[in-house]
C-alpha cells in the first residue's frame, strides 16, 4: 500500500474531497453541511451523516452569537484545547472550561453532583452570551436543561455531543426537547473531539460570512 | 426515555459493565483488554474491538517504559490535555507536545514538511525513553518509521492511532511493519481522544502492578 503524495497544506482539502466522494448521493443542506463534514473528518465515522441533529435555525443563531463575541464553554479541557484559538480571536470570542477549577470541585463535592454540573452553574454566572459545548458529560446537558426550563441560564446555543453509555442518549433527547437552539449527535457517539470540531466548523463558517 | 440513576463516582464502572455486557462472547486477552475497553469507552464505537493491533509484548514493554519514567510525546495538544496528569506523576512520567513550538513551525516551514514531522525530529533529541502517541498526523508515523529504520530514534512504544483519510491507513501499516513495540488502530479510525485513552489505560494498568 503506497503512501499518497499530498503536500501538507493540501491534506485537509484532499480529506474533504474523499469524504465528499464517499458520501456520494447522500446530500446535506448547505447550512449544516460543513459541520457534518467536519464531524466525519474528525472521527472517520460516517455515522455522523445520520446522527447529527440541528434545531431549526441553529447555525444562524450560532453565527449571530459568534458575531456578538460569545464565550464558548466546554465540559473538558480537551475540547477547549481543540478549539482553534486564532479563529476565536478573529471574532472576539473566547473559550472557558471550568472543570479543573477548585470552586467547581468544592461545589460538586458539597452538592453530591458531578463537576460538569457545577461547571454549568458557574457558567450561568458569566452574564455573557454563551455557546455551551458538551462532549463528555451527560450531567452537563441535564443541568443545562434544568436551567433552561427554569429560565435561570439560557445559552445562545447548546452543542450536545457527549459520548458514552450512561444517560448519554437520554441527555441528548432531553436537551433537544427543550427547544433551545441546539446541535446534537443523537445516540451514544460524540466526544471532546467532536465538540471541538463543531465549534471550529461554526467559526470557519463565520469567517466566510 | 428515563434517566438512569447512577452516582457520579459509579458512572465509569457502570459504563464498563455495559461495554462488557454488549461485547458478550467477544473475548479479549487479559493484557490488552483494559486498553481496548477504554478505547470503546472513549468513542462508544465497538469497531475498536476488531481494529486494535498489539505487537507481541507491547503492553509489557509499555509498563516497563512507564516504570522507567518515560516521556509521553503526543502529536496534538488535545491528546496531551486528555492524559491523566496525576497518573503520570504517580509513575514519574511526563507528557510533551511540540506542535505549537516556534522551532517546530520554523523547521517544518524550511523543510517543507508538517509540524508533526518536525515534532518527531525534536523528540528524537530528548535523550530519554519515549512513548510516542500519534492521534492525528500520519506524517508523524511516517517520520517515526524513518527514524526507527535508520536507528536514529527508537521509542519504547509507538501508539499509532491517527484518524482520517489521507495516508492514515498506510502510515499505520508502515509502523506495524517496522517491528517496533506498537499499539495501533488499523483502518481510518482513531483520534486524539483515542490516543489519550490508550495512554491512560496503560497508566492505570501500571497503577495496579
């Protein structure tokens, strides 16, 4: 099996050509297309063609939040690390992850919750437009749902792509049912890498606006 | 669909029970089992049952490297971010990622290579036992292969789990063919999350030794 000769700068473009070719007749609406493509690019898993959910107007809402300098909040430092920092800076956006914060650990311990839950409570205090990206912890989505239904914290967009086996499927259906602007990967799949990929795809769309 | 009530501390254990149950009759040798299980846990993708390759004695070699205080080198800051820092510290190990280093960017630009290639060259200068974990860049595996065959840099273990469409499959077969102690995910799948999961699984096995 021979190596294909591709210049470093062309690797990503060539990857998207291959994804495009393999999708074949499976078409995607123009607005969500770059996001689904990037999820597939990040995972080499075409399941994301079928499992990505977008609430109506979710991408438009995200772009408007990005233009207002939204704070991306992630539920892992890994997702934070994967978000393109120059792209954030181009739009006056920033990214926060509270998972390793001492006050979050203390709140989680004293309330008997996860740190992911306590991180949502901390983000609720930011007083800024937030895009909340969940790639790991279903408990973060459950807590977001509680805040949204109580009206105590309503992000501009929730990216709900936790991965796993315990309450992952349920938490995604819950956040979808809330009616909030939302991009989710239905089912068990997702991850910090997918969360970062969706954030980056949105930032790259914003670059072209 | 009801949420399952699981205490925060029990979520991981419960997840592994579910993976175990769904694997059913598909058995795994004891030594590689925790690594494959953790790759599935990280991705919710049972393909890792079939696609994980372990060179003979790879786990034993990894444990011995961990006990000698190996440096984990990753090809993304995302993978670095996902490796358990207290677990590293328990074994006197550390983790480095050179991808954002200025000298790496300069070497890549002047040699017309990727930063991943230049990062391998930088790691070759460490003069310490290295576990090299590649979750993103096939060019890193190709460069490792060149060093290994030339005898200029031979890591204790290579974790070859890049994801993608251009030279990913080929680069994994190349590193497997080198005969070096190696853990790889054959095919297109993998990622920074999988790279971190394999590193963590090895550290947790070392904890129990």
